[in-house]
C-alpha cells in the first residue's frame, strides 16, 4: 500500500523523494521493538507478524535510500 501511495506515481501525485523513506525506517524500528516486547511479554504468536513487517519495511527503506531514482 505504501508503494502505491508514495512511489508508484499512480494517479495524479509524483513519486515521493527518497528521503521520505527515513520515516519508513523509523516505523520498521517501532515494529521491531513491538516484536521484542511481544516476545518478552509472552505473546509469541504475534512476533512473526511484527518481525516480518519490521524486516519488510526496513529493507524497503534501505533500498529506497541507497538505489538511485
């Protein structure tokens, strides 16, 4: 969904600048902290979802920041 809204350029909005991916990296850190808190708090069933979202959004943020246009 973020790709459609920020990067695809579908619709009438231009693609977002790559620096906007810093916020996506922060979001990845928050989801990672949530996965850790669920593991520590004894709700291990939620850990894979949160960890997957953290890895996916973090990887996407890194790709957007490092690869040219």
